[in-house]
């Protein structure tokens, strides 16, 4: 059954709302969300009618589109899914869907090889692999890095839209170090991925250190800040903000430095073929191994990266980092020695 674009936008919007576990959705809330989505994606400023959204809900509940969405009403007012893991995005693709995806893959393949579209190569490979698996019911032939249990991805689209529309948000957030949740408003500027985790670079409106990088998997809930205006970015170069760092831990004004390390000959090819950082340089070669340098900010992620090579890598400078690595290795050795005593 063919579905027009506006209806599809409404279905996806209703689905996104009902998957949001931290808010109760009335019919009026769903109408407003659908109206906002149509304005954002289609430029339609005429609000969606109550009858249209009610018909959309009934269509999603039916099997006409293959959704059979378990939409229920609680307290005769609030809409939600009875199955908390349900989403219309999880249902099998139809033949029509497959045809559209194949056409999209064929279109994207035309851009493979162009330097301006370097990211397209991986995108096309992922898309073609999904199409192959769906059509043949075979096992995927490409195993991309992923984390199926990653939390916080449900907030990704809302934050992305807020960045584009310059909308302030209110987060309920709990860091790993905090005992309790805290709620505060932010102006989001940039989404950043690192090792399959997502972060948002933002300005906190009422914090002593206003520039923050917050992990999406520590967010409890997100909503639009109704009374807080968006605060424009006037100090950060978003295109280069993370260029001098491994990972995401960084504070405004923090200076980078030259980090020098030696790695043995056996493991040097791993460093050469996959540099730790774009600034990596080969300085010299000794009987013990090859000596490299990178220019980055000192942070936790850098230490973890270097410690990952164990005894194969030795940090030569700066002295501050050498001492930090030695402390970590000493604690690791102490942990193993203590474990031996307990056996």
C-alpha cells in the first residue's frame, strides 16, 4: 500500500514519541509533534488536524502497512506502546521498501571515489549489505563495529534537530561520578562520536564551567527549554575543536603538547598503518624500536590508548605523562600481586 511522504513523516514522528519512555504523550502532544515535524521537513506550517492523527494511530495499529503497532491508552489520556521495545523501524522491509533502498544504493554508488564524498563508500557498503541480507535471508558478509546495547541513541535525532534549529534543551543527566541526577539547560553545538559512543558539545547556561561534552548514554531525559533562549556559539571553532585531542575530554584554553613514544619493531606497523593521531610523525629508529611523536592535549583517553600497548610501548615525554603512565602501570602490577595473594 503506497504511503505519501507526509503520512510517513507523521508515522515516524508518532513512533519516536511513543518510544520516549520518560514522557507521557497526550493526543494534543502527538498533534503538536507531527505539526512541528511537517514544518521542519516539508515547510508545511498548517497544523495537523486531530482527525488526521487519530487516523494515523489506527493505521499504525492495523496490519495494512505491516506495523500492527501495540498502541494503548493509559488513564484514558496518555498514549504509549504496550511493548516497550517496539518500533515501526524494527518491522521487516516490504518489497516496496527494498526497491526504494536499491534505487538509493545505486544512486549513492555514483559518488563513490569522489574526494568530497569519502564517507559515502562505507555508507553504500552498509546499505548494500543490508539489502543483500534482506533479499537472501543470508548472514551478513560485512561485520561493522557496533554496540547493540548502547544507551542514549534515542536522544540523538532530537539533539541533532535542536542544533540545526538553534533550540535550547533541558537535560536530566547523571554522570558516572554523580550520586544523583541533575537537571540543567544547554545550547547544543555539535554531536561527536568516539568509539561507538555519542557525545554532545554544548554550552551549559548556569554552570561555572559552561563548555561541556556530555555523553548521550548518561542522559536520563531531554526536552525543549520553553523559557530558555538558545545561546549562539561565539568562541568555539566547531570544525577544529576536537582536532588536537584523542577522544572527547577537553577544556577550553587547554594547550596541546608534543607526546613522544617508542614502540618495538614488531608492533610499529600497527602504529604506521593506523596512526594514533593525524599529527603523528616518525622521528627516528633505534635498535629497540621506532620513535614517534603526536601533538595532542593530555587526557584520559590518550593514557588509555597508550596503556593499551602494554610493554610494547614506552612514553618518552613529556615528563608529566611519563609519570602518569608509570603510576597506572604500578597500580596495575599492585592489583595483580594482590590477586595472587588472594588465590
